[in-house]
C-alpha cells in the first residue's frame, strides 16, 4: 500500500527540516511526501524543497490546499492519504500500521493515538492525562483531529468530496461525514504531538476545550460542523 503524506506548513514552520527528515524512511519505502505551504513566505518552502517529493504553494485556506494536494500527480498513485501536521511525529513503521489497519477493516479511514510533549518541561502527569483523554474521546465519539494524523483511502476521500472548504475545523467536519463509511480505526501506535501550553492549568484548559469541541461535533451541536461544501 502506497501513501501520500501531505504536510501543511506556514512561515512559522521552524522545524520543517526535522519534520521532513523524520519521513525519510517512508520516502525510501516508496511513499510520497507532499508539502503544502500557505504562500506567505519563501523561507519554509526553500527549506522543504530537497526533503519532499513536491512542494505546493497556495495562498488559500487549509482545507482548499489539502484538497488540491490530494489531486497532485504525486498523490495519484497512492492508495491512501495521510494528513500530517508539521509538529506531529509519526510512530515507527506508521505506514505498515496503516496498511494493516485498512486491509483488515471495512472502514476506510482512521487516525493514531497520541502522546503529548512539551520540550521545555519534560514528561508530566498533566500531559499524560491530556493524551489519555484525547485517545479515549476519539474512540467514544468517532471524531479525529489534525494532531492525530488522519489517514483515509484516496477513493473514500474523493467519495466524501474531501474537506469542506467553508469549515474552520475541517478535520472535525470531515470526521462527521467519514463516520458514515465506518467508525475510525484508531491505531494504538502513538503519534507524538508538541503541546504549546505550559503549566497544569493551561494544559487542562486546552484539553477541556478540545474534547468539548469533539463531543459537541459528535452530538451535532457544533454549528461549524453543520455546513459542508464540495471539493474544490
């Protein structure tokens, strides 16, 4: 199974080299890495050029850029798409875990469990609690978020008309529609997410805000999740 790994970045992508170097093994195994830049600066683009199979620059909303990347020639031969934020690190052998999951399930999409880290403070009980809650809630609600590295078969992505271009939380809205095809496959292999919040209170506030949004979307109470627009 071949993947197209789509990595959205912007001018703040200070760690883009580290992010793309972490994908070098995937590229050696025949998967394509596509970087999608917001078009508001050339620094990140220049740093990504030699570490990706394609860099797409488009001054458009995130959902529009991701939809455009899914149609690039580098993605045409892929069996599945993997949407990977620049600050998220995949677990080892992530491609094989995705291949096993999609091959052994009738559901065509899913995401990873997560672990959170804050380089300035190291491991903490608050970060462990935040990750445990995110992993549990993603299974409970069937809603996956960007930081969980959403993957989906390319045919299913197009059948669902991609990400809704009108949505601020396109990941949440996409999950709501994707659930019609099956519950998400939530892999127990953990993606590593850098959490910007520091201190117990900040971490807990961010965690509660994220999971309230997830629960509201699952219950159909999120007004942003009610609108959809076709693939553009």
